[in-house]
C-alpha cells in the first residue's frame, strides 16, 4: 500500500514554483513515478525506448532483458502520448527531437519520499505519536509513584525518552533514504512488503 508521499516544491525554469498539488498530480500515476525514479537515477538523458523498457520491467517485476516487445510497445505509446507531455508541461522533463528524455533542474532538486507500508506496518507519524504516548504514560507513572515505577526518577524517563526518540529517528532516516525516488535500483513501492 502506498501510504504517503512527501515532497517539497521547487522552482521550474520559468520561475514558477511547482505547487504541492501539481507535484501530487504528477505523482498520482505509477508510470510517471517510475519515469521520475529512472531519471533521478541516471546522470545522462534516457531514450524513450529505454525508459519504456525500465518502466515495463518494473510493472511486470522482471529484468529489463526479459521485457517483450508487445509489453514495451504499450508502455512506450502511453509514455509518448500521455505521461511525458504531462511531465514536460510541468517543466519536470524535456524531450528532444531524438526522443531523449532529460530531467530538468526542477526534477533534480525535487526530493520525493514515498512511504510504502505492508499490511502489518504502521506509518512513522503514528509510531512517533505512540512513542510520545508511552513516554507521557511512563512519566505520569513515575510522578504518581505507581508501584513498579517508583524506583525511577523523572530524569530516568527523560533519558529513556531522548534515547528512544534518537534511535527511532536514526532508523527513520536510514529507512527514509531507501524510500526516496531515485535512491534504489527499483522504485520504493516495488520493494517486497509482507
């Protein structure tokens, strides 16, 4: 399940900022997310045919060498007719006469985070709310002298809370790096979830 997409707007080449709604609109389509992922991973322009091969491979969960012509042709056609023009309209990519697709500075600077959750995972935001609730309950138990917690001081609770939030944020950072478009071989939403 694709849970959330967090982005920050960037200036496009004509000086207009991509609004959050525009970015979400562009990212609302899986093929466009795959195109963005491929372009963010590549230093050089990508031919539309090569791009369609990568997108098809990700959609079918196969290696690019295993992509068949008929499957790639369908993706190639929709990229040409629909998705690349939409990305060009928002000044996220350019497509030249030789069918080379280039990422614009707006795309290069756009940081796109995709939170993908398995059926038994919770979003990080809910995790932090729960952690804050545990810390508050622990502090209340220590402050009221609840049996089993009377031996602890508020300083102990503070150390526990700071440590728990610190370790959690380091883990969140490491996991978050893998969840950014362009940071891994496959798009984040294709990682195996249980």
